[in-house]
C-alpha cells in the first residue's frame, strides 16, 4: 500500500498510472487516499496480505522493468492529464508533471520521455479532438472513461489498466458533445461509461441521456479507489436475499423507505459503507439501492452488504438496472441488450426489484409501453420504483407488476411533512401505499428510524419486498 493521503496532485497522477500498469496482470499496488469509510477499511476486509511502503518511489524501482517511460502533461492545458492517462495505458508508461522530470529521468530510474504534451494544444477541445482522432482507434472500445482532469488519482488506475480513452465531455456544449457522439457511436450496446459529468445534476441528466441515446450504461465512479485491486479479488456473492413473511393486507398506510444513489460505484465504496455502519441500521426496514455490476467491478463491496445485512435491509437494483440509463432515449432495437444484461446481473446478485429513472431533456417521463414490457419479460421484477420526485403513487404496470413513484426527501422534517401530505384525506376504506426516497447524502438509518417512530398506528413501515407483495394483493395482481 502507498499512503497518498497528503500527496500532491502530480504524485497522485504518477502513482495512479503506475498502479494501472502494474495491476493490469494482478493486484499488487493499493493507493491510500482520504475516504469517508476510512482509508484501509475495505482493504482490511478482503483478506489479502499487505504492507505500507515507506517511500512510494521505491515502487518505481521495484517495477521499473514494467514501465516503458514517461508521458509529460502540460500544466497550461489541464485536459492533457486525461490524454496522458490514456497514453500511459497504451504505452505502459506513467504520467508526470514537468517538475518531476529531473528526478525520474536520472538514476536510479532513468525513464525515457515517450510523449511530451507541452505546447501542443490551444485549448481543451483541441486536446480532446486530437485524442479522439489519434488515440481512440488504439484504445479499448469496450468502455469509455469520463474524468475531471483535476482529479489526480482514484479511477485513473482502472483507465490505465483497461487501456481506455479518458475524456471530459460537456454534454451541454455542442462541440464537446459531438466528440462524445463520435466515440459512443462506435461502441457496442451495453458498454459502460465510467466516471461522471460536469455541472452537477444538469450534467448528470444531459450526460446520461447522451449515453443512453447510444445504448451505453453509466457507472458513476470518478471517486472510486483501487478498482484494479477490488476488481481482481474474488468475493462470495449470494443469488438470493433472506425472505421475510408478508403481513396480512389491512386497510392501513404502508410506507417503504429507499436510500438513493445505488447506481453509483463510489457511493457503494464510500458513503454507503459509512451509513451502513450506523448503529441504528436494522431497527427499521430500509431498501438500499445498489448496482448489480459490482459483481464484476468490486464484488467485495456487494458481498459485504449481503453478508452483514439485517432482516430489515433489502437490496434493490438501480437506477435503472445493471448500470445507470434512461429507457426512453435508449434505441428501441438494442434495448433488449440492456434489459437482458440487467436480468442476468440481478439474478446473479439476488436482486428481484429495481428503481427506474427515465428522463428526457432533464424531465421525468413515463416508462414507454414497449420498454416496460421488455423489463417485465426479461427481469420479471417483484416490483419497480420510478423516479425521485415530489409525489408518490402506486399503480399496476401493464396490469402485471406494482409500479410506485417515489417522493424524494432530504431531511427528517421534509420526510415527515411528505408522509403527512400524502396521507391527507385517507379515509381508511382501502390500503394506501407510500414510497419515500431518502437522499443518501443527507440521511442515515437513525434518521429513518426517527421518521418511522413519529408515525401513528395508521401506518406500517415495511421492507420493499413486503411492500410490493402487499401492493400486488391490493391491486389484484398475480402473486410473484
């Protein structure tokens, strides 16, 4: 292990690209960076022997035979960090800043400069246009990586190890988006886009719509750490979740709480682990969204959540299945690739329900009939949640499966108010179903327990699978 908790951005880039080259064959280097869950929490749990290296540069000497040379970035053009990462993967090299050259070209390393990117590009767009024209034909077309060039380490090891092209596409800017179109149009449906987008939620919606239009799935992973380690260490996964009996259907208000962010690989590594370890977890039913592609990307994460779950923890896929995607923009002819991919990974990981986000131009839209039928035919879900929005309603999708729109809340008081508003006017003559989304960046299990504890005897808080089975009975749908 290499402790980079206080390292410069230049050293982060150097050692992340070294890690990618060296770990391509098998996990041999782990980098420590600040992490919500603790720098070594996951590494300590995988059972692989390790030691912390006192002098990080000793690894350059140790693995010198595997490094062919240096790729030099241009500090005046931050985009060259992504170009250098791409070239490091293609040429088994490490990416460096100019100030690092004297030490690395001299003894004991004597590394040759293979490519110097200084002074070659007038702006970001020119740099990425060159990358698409010159590097994309040589990189893997199985995946694409999107990274803010100011991020020094994190996902870069994985990009190098997989020989991926690394870009930073602005989906709201025509010239930048056109480069994304050019690359994505040459990728097979179901291929992953790892990383993230600029500009917060707007970038998320625009970017995920762009990838969905090309039949790609998004794996939010720009702050994921050591994926070349966790992707190479096996872990036992269960294809089944412990069952809970379904209570008798009564004329009550059934509430289910679902933690957001399950599509997000880095959330599964960092924030989810932190809130999962909240002592209040297990005191109230909570649904936890997760990404079934963790079975390949980092099985140790998913294995941990499966092994340590309580009777009140229920894992769900999404959004919107195996990787983040919007069904409506996805091309009709290749959508079965996505629904069948989701079905395979959900069965492999014991997930029998999912959350669907479906947006066009940043607005939530209904699930199209044809794609709804494809979900139902391939995944055969117990039930589906749809959207994180400002109301909740449960209906029958295609007369076969419960579909519950989820009302998103980000504080204890907001959740209490939402439940009160959604229950207003209920006369007790029939069951009422309320799906409440709890924003995982703001709320923890103790908060959910507080919300649940404030509800009177009209309410019953249930796990997601209980919720869907009860909704099937109330809607007169076939049992699962």
